[in-house]
């Protein structure tokens, strides 16, 4: 056997090539990586501990012992999860076990730890598996200062600088949290409520006294709202549920409410508190508030929907006269939503040909002959079905679409009246009466529209009657009066609708170019007879008789609306009414049925 080849190392003794180095003798501690790691572990400022696969602490450095307020020897053998509260929730505990088993690389969490001397600290805990798979390294960083700074910044971000109340962002965060907590069944009543309030006339305070006084007023209001919430038990340990949402708008969130009466009590106490005068830097101010109150079950409720209803209810409180609270009404809201839907689709509906006209006969009370018809518009809405004029005419007047719609009604009615005239040449032509809104007079050239439509359809001017309400005609001057005069000069009839319910300034009758008075149905309904024939309301009959006589002396004709019984018709005939209109003669019917009536000799069914 060949002896091993030897070589001399430049810096050391000879050694055999290919032979492993000799091991140190047992009992000697040679310097090496493990000793270096241990020294670094002990000297590190970062608090650390080594735990075995069962989660038991097997090594701990001085930094961790100091952080937790104990001696290193006292921490040996303890469960690491107990030291840093890793078993507080199931998810954290599960991830921790995965790291110990080596099936997860690492995880990090934040824990609030209790020091033996009584103070608390926030710690960031990191758990990483050790390379040999024998356990994990636990490291803990004290982040108390960072958390305190974050808390201060969050407080500034989430609170109003003027009133120190939670701001809109924090309010909605807590509202969403309250809805979510109730959804997951944390107990409680399962209901929630909001008082949403706005100061009445706050802008005037800012404009006259300046923003400095305005801000002081807002702070004083916030203090009284907070006091009301505290007194009524609507504040939680986490902070008052009173918030300033912006401007002069405030809200009080009531979690686990017991019903609408609880919210009503709070609203009443707030109104009472705000009614007391405020003394601000020598200024004595009195303010009031309007409050919208919403209370309901959490199930099916969203933060957006709840605040929309609160805002709607606050609007109702202001519209109803201010300085009051109003409870959310689902039926009223449904009507508002329907109104909004109608408003958004009204203009396109004319272009989509969704409107139609029906005609109600105007009958001579002397012989029962149909002298004319009133055109009544109907909206065949694709969602809400057939709608009567009272459902949409007011909306059309508000948004101005009445001009477009009124022009369509006028053209359609005149075209239909001319068609009847052509189809029934042996019958005296009947006139058509069309309602005109006062906005049509102001926002369009009504005279030009009427002249153009009459020329287009070939209808004679005296076969067109335009009806305006008494409130629109009485007091007319300038452009409206000029328009009415021009139409009258053209030969068009002018009628005052619902006469007797508006200004009733009889002096105007002699100045206006009016040819017909239509008595409001409230007078005619007073012409009721019981089974014995006794007249229960002679005053109505006296008024009607006086109006008829006055109208006739002025050369005007009188039409009675809402004639429903033979007794009413007989009495109206005896006191001199010229024409009648109502269900006794006919409801509003399709143009084809009017044509049938004309073929029968122009007699009404009654």
C-alpha cells in the first residue's frame, strides 16, 4: 500500500492529501458558525426567541426578556403562544401551527401585550421557521410609538377640526361596521336608527356675522348634540355617535335602537336643546333645526340606502315648515320615487308617442245636445300603466316639458275635431276645449302656436276653446293679457276653469277677454238631495245662482262641472247654467265613441 501523499500548506503544517481533518477533542468548544450565531442572538437588540416544533421556548435573548419584563430563565419552557397571545383567534393560531410544522414560510401579526408593571405595548410579532426544521424563530418589535403616531394622524383625519366631532368618513365607517356586526349576529336588537339634522338659516349667520361666529355656533351646537346623546344613552364607550357630516349638517347614529319612539324622543330633545339661545362672544343667537328620522331593521339595510332615506326625510322636514322632525314614510317615499321616475321620462314620452287623448262631452242643459268636448290627456306609461293628468301635469309644469306636451295636445285635439267635422257633415260641428297651463303663455309663443295649428288642421277658430285656471287668469297683465286678447281677437274662446276656488276677483271679469266660466265641481257637489228631496246646503245653490246671473249680465256662458245626478242637472238647468259636464252625461271616452255619439244625432247618453 502506498503511503499517503503529503503536502505542506503555506501557512500551516503538513497534512495528508485526501484525508479528512482531525476532529477536536470532546469537551472543547471550538469557534465556529453556531457559536457566532449564538453570540449574535444574545447581543441583538431585536427581541427574539427560538421555539421547538411544539411551540415551547427553548432559547430567549435578553432583549425579549426585557421587553416582556422577566428574566430569560423564567421564559424557558413556556408556550410562545401564551407569551405573545398567538391563540387569541383561530386564524392566527392555525397559521402559527403551519409555520412550526414547516409548511408555511413565515407570518406576521400585531399584538397588544401587557407588561408586568401595568403598562401596555403594541408589538409586531414575526414567526419564521429555522433552517434545520427543528422549530421557529420568534421576533418581536415594539411599535408602540408608531401606533401612537398613527392613532394621532387617524384622529386628525377622522375628526372635524371645528367641532372635534367625528367627521363624515368616520361616521360612515362606524355605520358600515354597525350594519356588518348586526348582520353577523353579535346580539342586540337588530335595529338601527339615524337622526339627520340641518340648521335652519345657518348661511345667514355666516353672511351677516362672519365665519368666526359661524364656527363658534357650530361648536356650541355640537356640544349640545353630544350632551343630548349622552343624556339619552346614545353614546358608546368607543366615542360619541354624533358626527358633523359637513357644513351645518349633523347626524346621530343609534345602534341597537328599540324602535321609532326612541329616535323620536332623541329628535325632540335635540330640538328643545337647540331652541335655547346661544351666547357667542357677546352675540346672542337663536337657531332651529330640521331633523329627518329613520329607524328600521338592520336586515336588508345598506349604509347608502339608509342615508338616502335620511336625506329625503330631512328634505321633507324642511319642506313642511322647518324647525321640526319628520319620520321616514315609505308610502311618501314611494310617491317621490314614482314622481322622480315620471319626471325623468316625461320629455322622451312625447317623442315615443306614449300619450293619448280622451274626450268628455260638454252638454247643453236646455236640450241635452252635445255642444263640445274637453280634451283630457292620458299617459300610457310602460311601467305604471295609464296615468290621469293629475299624476304628471304638475311635474310637466315644474320642469317646463308642459310646453312640448301642451303643443302636442293642442295639435292632436284640433286635428281630431276637424276629423269629426269632415266625417259628420250633416251634424253641427262641435268645439274642442283644451287646457292651457300658464307656463305655456310665458315660455312659448302661444298665439303663434295656436294660429299655426289652426291653419295646419283647418279647424275654425270658434271651434277651439282654451281653458286656463282662475289663478292663472286673475291678475294677468303684460304678456299673458296680451296673449289672451290676441287669441280672443282671433275668434278662439277663452274659458276660466275651476272658477270660484282662486282669487275670485270679479272686477277682472269685465277686463279679460273671457267667454265662458266653468264653475268648480265643489259647488255642484253641494247640490245633493236626500231621499225626501230636501236640499242640505242652500248656501251653495245661492252662490251658484248669483254667479250664473252675474256671468250672464257680463255676456258670459256658464258650464257646471262634476254633474253626477239628475237632481243636480235639473236644479242647475232651472237657475240658468248653459252647459254641463260630468259622469251623468259621460265619462271621458275615446274619440271613436264621440264619433258614434255624433252619428246618433249629437245627443249624450243621459
